[in-house]
C-alpha cells in the first residue's frame, strides 16, 4: 500500500473511520483510559468505554472531545493515531490523506486544533470538513440542486442544523445539546425524582432501550442498577419510557428551538422547498425513538430518519474523497504543481 485516503468522523461519542475502496472499517467509542502515574494509555475505544466509572484511582477513562471539539489535544492525538493504525492494519509506505469532520460553527482555533491533531497522528494532508455537508451527502441529499434542503445531524455533543442549496450551506446553526446531554438529563432526573445515582453507561442504556421523544401509549420499561443517594447502598429500579421522556423533554425542546431558529431565517422560496421535501435526520441521536414524529408535530414539516444515520458523516466523507469536484465546490483546489495530486484548503475562498 503506497498510500490511502481516509475519512474520519471524529465525534464526541464515537469515531468512525472510512477507507477509500473499503467503506466504513471501524466504529468505536471516543474514550481513552489513561494511567495518571505513568501518563500512558491503558485502553482506547470500546475497551476504555467499559471502564467508565469502574477504574481505580490511578486510571482515568475520559472522552477527549467535548461538544464536538477537542478538549485534550494530546489524548486526542494518541486516540486518532491508535484508530488510524487499527483501521489500516499494516504500515503504509506513504502517509494517508485524511478528511476529518467538525461541527458547522466551530471557531478557527478549534478547526486548527483538529487539523493539527490529525496531522500529528500521521496524516500527510488534512481536509477539515463541516459535518452537515458530509452528513447530507452521506444521507443521499442532492445538495447541488437549486432547491432548499434541511438536515438535522444529532450527534453525541452537538446538533447541527443546516439548509443547503446549490452545493453550499445557506444557513447553519450548531446547538450544544445532543446525545450526551440527554444522558445527563436522565441521570439528573433519577437523582432528583427517584433518589438514585446512575452512571453514564447506565443512563445511555436507558436512553437506547426506553428513551423516546414523546409520550407513548404503550409503556416501555427497563430494570437498571444504581446507588441510593441517601444510603449509598446498591439498588435496582425500573425506569419507564415516560420517565425517560420527562427527563429529556427540556433538552429535546432546545433541539426543536434550533430548528425553528433556522426556519425563521430561511428565505420564503427555500422554506417552500423544505415544506415539500421535509427534514432529514442523521447522526446516532436520530435513532432516539419517535424523534421524527416529535419534529413533525412541533414544526408541521415532514421528517424522516436517513438510512444508517450514525454512518452518514463517514459515508459522506468517503463520497467526497472519491469525488474531487465536491471538494472543489467546498473550497478545496487542485494543486497542479504537486506530482502526487493533492488538495489543499484555499483559506482565501
């Protein structure tokens, strides 16, 4: 292998790696376990995730990204290097070109941090691409048409809302509420209403198993283990889908408000297009039960979940790596003076 092109969906909750010609080859939690005494990595990905809340004092299992941006540069670099090597499977004679995603409204400093971390992890060239663009392409939306299209990408740390037309984002907004915030809301609700403490993994299990975006006529339930807030003794309780909904209701309203905010700014012609085509939901958070139904009720617009929503960003990156014209349309220009045919970001565009 002389070299390869890699797309990385660098999410707050999970990392997906797409290799050109092979598809999505890796999907693991963006969690790293560190030994504080030696400052060495103990585990990465799924193995590190299983350690959350279960480590001794000298080992810390942490997520190096917060709300879609890097909170710990060194750990993120090591995590990226681990995932790249695991995905490739064998050394390359030439470093790979890597496209990596960031939320739509990150600052230039945050964008540069992602680019630098990816380069330090082993990339010979880095493309930093806005998540909504990759998600829209991965969901099969033809963003090149002169027609308004709306996408809502619900990730782990952020929810990106964007309107596309003629190959570009006409409007975008990034709300710092998504899957992780919903899990935190469930944990707070159980502490307040049930006097029970639960960890992040348990809150995530509740969200996945019985979480819903509206009240359901048929109640769902799940038994979980936690700790009594008063006695600190282990307890086992049943959590219902109604409780999960009540816990997440306010945070879900924030997502709805972000969508309404974009719709209020959308020109009438594009708003009419969106009314006809509806809202496309992507990201792992789009798998929350009845989220599309809630958005239909709250906005009056059609809403549907994309096929394989959690993989849309990675799939979109793969399409962009295969289609140089899409990279050009999004501000990347071909370097004719380079014999390896690279692309680089033209920051003056």
